[in-house]
């Protein structure tokens, strides 16, 4: 099994917003995020998926071997959360991908990666 722990920071989330062009204020402004019912600003789901893809790529023997990645966003990630991402072999060319926060709550579910077994 391949595993990586990431503690999300405001700076990381802001940098991802800038790089991705997703400047939605729920990712950048605590006051705005709270005004729409969120606990604070939240990390982008695609930031989480990108980290999951990196872990899956490592488990697959390199990112060039990944063929498919599917995830279900199941929980919010806020600054200060530590998320453990993992990828575990569950069949030929198939990985189960998981992500849990420091409270043991899933933030990604029903997540699977498929990879080429040659090359």
C-alpha cells in the first residue's frame, strides 16, 4: 500500500486556486464561506483528487501507467485538516484509493484507479 499524509494550509489552497483559475470565494474567504453555511473556507475537491492521483501513480509504478481515476467527494477539507491518502492493490491493474481526515472521516469514497500492467 502507498500512503501520504497531507496537512492542508490556507497558502496551499490559495496557490491551487491561482494555478487552477478556480477563484470561488468558498476556497479563499472565510467570511463568505461561513455566509453560505460552510465551517470556513474549504479545499478544492480537485486539489484532493490531484493528491490522490499522485499516490495512485506511485502505487501503480509511475504516473505514466495510470489509465483512469474516479473518486466521489464525500467530505469537506478545511485548513489544518490532515488527510491520509492511500492506494492499495485490489486486482490486476486496479487500485482502491482512500482518503480519511484526522478524525477518521472519509473525504473521498468509491474511489478507484486503473493502470496499465505493461510499460
